[in-house]
C-alpha cells in the first residue's frame, strides 16, 4: 500500500494532500507500507458498493504514525500486527 | 436581529412523489401566504445529482413554484446542508441583501439498493480512506467502541437514544417512523456495524421542509408567530477520520457551539430544548457533551435518568431526531430549525415540551467535518 511522506518533515499520510499540515511543505514522496498495527476494527454488515458483503473495517497505524483503513475477513483485535496488501478495491489486511 | 416566522413540513419517509412535489408540499403554504414579499430562495440539497439526475435544483424549484423571478441558490454541505442554508439565509437578511428568504430543505433518496445509497453517502470521505471500505455507519461504530472503552457507559443507555427518539417520532406526524420501539427490540435488532444495531441508525428517507426567514422588524408586519436566531456558529474540522486525535469528541461540534453561545451571550445551561444530529445513537450522546450540556463521558447518564425526554429538564430531539424522523440529507438541518420554531411557538402538537423559550440546534456535515450551531429565543 502506498503512503505519502512529507519530503521536509517526514510525516506520513495515507491520503495525498497539497500541503503538509505539520510543516507546510508541498513536496511528498511515495513510500510503500507492508505492515501496521490495528487500532480497532468494526464488523460491518451493510457495506457500500463496490465492496463485498460482510467484512471487518480495520483502523490501522503504520510504524511512522500514518493511519488509515483496510478490509479483512479475519478476526482482528486491537494491537494485532497486520500485513497490508491491496486488492482491486483498495487496502486489505491480515493478522501476521 | 433575524427571525423565523413560518415553518412547514412535507412528511419524511418513503414517498412515491418526486422531489418537486415533495418540496412544493412543504413550500407552498408559505409561498401562498408570502409570495409578494419573498425576495430570495435558498435550497438545501446535497444529492439531487446522484439520486435524481437533477442539477440546478434551486432554479427548477423556483420555476415549479412560479416564483422564477426570485433569485435563488442551492447550498450543498452534505448532511450539514440545512444548517448552512439557514446560516446563508440569516446572513442574507442581516446584510440587507434580502428581506424575506424562503429556505427549502429537500432530498429524495429512496428507491435505490442500500449498498448504492451507502456508497453515495460515503463519497464525502477522503478517497484514500474510502478505499479501505468504511461506511458512515461504520465510523459511528468506531466511535461507540472508543466511547465504551473510555467511559464505560451501559450498552443499554446508548440504545436508549433510539427508544427515546422513536417515542418522540411516534408523536410527530411528519416523522418517517410512527411507532415506539422498546429497548429489548432495539437490543435484539440486526447488527449493521458492530456494536450498533439497525434501530440505532437513521433510515434512508425522502422529505422536505420550508422556513421563512426575515428581519425582526419585518416579522411584526408579517403577522405570524416568530422566533429569533440570537446566536450562530460555524466550524470545520478535518475530513480525515483517521487523522483525528480523538474519536469520542468532535472538534467542529465543540467549536461551532461555543461560537453560537458566545454570539447569543448564553450558556448551554440556559437552553430549554435542543435538536442534535443523531445519525447514529452514539452521536446524540457525544454531541450533547461536546455542545456543553453534559460533562465529557457523562451524556449517557441523561438517557437513564430521562433528563433528555420530552418531559425532562432538557428535551433533546423532540422531533424524533434523524433516528426516527428520518434523514433526507438536505432537509435535516432545516428540519431542526423548524422543530425549534414549532416548539418555541407552542405549535408542536403531541410532542410539545413545556415552558420552553430558548432552543439550540446542531447541523453536522459528514462525520463532523463541519458543523453549524444556532441559538434561538422566543421573540
């Protein structure tokens, strides 16, 4: 999964911004994240298009503090270490 | 000072009519009476493009109502469109740009599979967050889990928001749901996003509501009962849920309420009644704390004591709230103002609260990306 790292202060974000909210820099580098820690997860039954029915949405945090969401069909608990990957719809994850 | 002098609802729920018919059902009683003096129309609507294949709804609506020579605009601020529209109307009058503004809040959302509606509404999230699969209801579930971890409320107290608001909705002829739902039924109902259940979420609804906003001076000559808008506050926060420091508090809610109370020279404890944005049960509790009605972490106790019931010290969501009245997105914030108007003028029928002369409403966009708060007083 791709993250955006501020080229000046090294803050990382899951989503692209025009300006770094921490230092005001406009330069970002793309970095790959392959693992993260689960902050919490929610079992979602009524899911939006284009996703499949019935999965867990996991809020994760990367080693450098970037936070985002990924999907999984596994039972994920707070504090679990995750492997992050991608499918055709977006980030997916599994407990390590 | 700016006042509201009329409010009229078209019933919220699953409606067979199109958005023009629903909108005019709410607006025509006001237009018929004040046609000659309405000099601006503000239409609150968020998804006419996505749900109805319509753009420029304000121009089409004024033509439909045969007031096409009156200038108009459409305000879109997702779930907070209604509050923004009322703020625009208030500002038009306060700046003397207009004297009598018709506000129409309208949305036609039913008729699509839930999965599609959920996608359309989730389009307000940052694209990269959205690709991870959250829905707006799932964000409320994350909030609930955090709130339970941090403050240890009883699970039943959170569900009691749905019990209270369905009771209020059953007393409101314009509400989507017209029946009480006991706690046992809420707690046994289908899970949508763990731990929240279907009765704890607002339904997908159609609906419309209209207001006439005017100057305090004009209100006397128009002959209707009036309510003053004495405080306003608008505030924004990040659209990125995962960037927030806390999931049990919403900055835009806190800041907009603070501004509104300051401009009205009132405190939260001065309020007699309130309408909050209860898209999910937990939101009413969190907002009631962020607004300042209760200490952080203690809002759930008011559900157990009945403090926020119609006959309690501070009735919240006497209309049924979004939870029971329904959430036709562009109409919701306007409907909150309309409910406070009806309550403060003694026109709320079976759900009328006693001895109310001050009121508060919170219109919230997205999952707190943006909020607009109002303080009202009897003229």
